[in-house]
C-alpha cells in the first residue's frame, strides 16, 4: 500500500509567518496575548498557551487590558480594533496575512469610492468579519451560488466583488459568472490566495486517485473544511481529523493508495505523525 502526501499541504506562508512571530515574542518574556486564536489549529494554540500566551476572545476583554503585547492574528481584524489598540496605547504586533491585508486595502478604497462590497465567503468567519470591518459603505456577504442567484443589488448601484482568501476557487468562479450574467462585472477581484488554489487543486488530484483520503485540519479551519468538501466529492472514503487520536481506520486489503492532505494551519510535525502511523500500521 502506498501513502502519498498532496504536493501542497500544511502551513501556508501567512500562517507560518504569524506563528513564528508569536514564538519569537514569547522569548522576550513579555505578557503576550493574541486577539482570537493565532491560527485555527487547536494543537498550535495549546502549545502557545503552555508557553504563557493568552487568547483574548472578545472586544470587551481587549477593552479591559491595560498592559502586555497584543498580536493581531493571521485572519486580520476590523479597522475598529486598530483604533482601540491605538486609543488604549497598547503595544501590538500585526501578524495579519499580507494577502488578507491586500483585501482590506481593496475594500477600503472601493467602498470609499461608493461601491457596494460583495464578500464571497463564510459569514461569521474572522477573516470575513475583518474584511467587512474595513468597508465604509454597504457590504453583503454571500456564501453559495444559491445566495448569489437570489441576490440583486439595488438598481444602479456599482459593486466590487472580492473573496475570502481560503474560499473554494471553483465555487467562487461560479458565483462570479452568476453576477456577470446579471450584468454586474465592473469590479471583480479574485482575492483567493495562490496557496489556497494550489492546495485545493493538488488535494483534488490526489483524491481522484486515492482509495482513501485523509484531511488533517482544525475543526474551525475554513480552508481545511473546504479541502474535506473537495476531497469527499471525488473520494467516498474521505476522513477529516484534527489529530492522530481522531484517526480510526479499518482499511480493507484492496486499498492500494492512501492520500493525505492538510489545511494551512496544520503543523508539519502532525502531518508526519499521521503519515508514519498509516505506513507502519497498515
């Protein structure tokens, strides 16, 4: 039996950059806080907590903070959070992924010019909440082609359509086509990051060959859930796990290829543990 890892899997540039920054800050001995989990991976967050890093879960907790260094997570935050940090004169480090920062600049500019911002993404996801928080005018979040079909912007209103960086690329293209058929194509920006597109393509290609597919990622990770959705669409035996403890395989002898992929917040150490376990035990 062959065990094969997808060509693109695990930590992306933005996540690695954010996590590395927090580990470096730990060395300073300061009280370190992250505004929300630094990434959507429970194992990483637990390890940082062991090193003294505290997660601030709400604006109210941030308001109550009087000292320490606050790290803005990779997903980014609304403009109002920066204003709060500045007003309270709190030290902070901005670990927002540069690809997410780019979206903030786009929607800030386009909404400032009077366009209605359409964000294609998961409502309630911290990245999407951050993007919405940089809009100065009307903004709508759409998640599915069905929502796009039923949505009609006010007559005569210009729109700017952007995407959550980790959104399903094919689904985004479908939604763009729906808007174009409605006559709204004046400002469409594909803001899905290249790493996401490559990860999704390589996962789908491997799942199409595999008898069994394993997707490793945090339960709150949007990009990991997208990988599971893509892989399960072409490989019926697809498993979604957070850690090795979640892996309960009963593989028939007929299985020839087990494929493995992982979300952008999954550490290499965890990927290697799963690979080695499958190779040794099956």
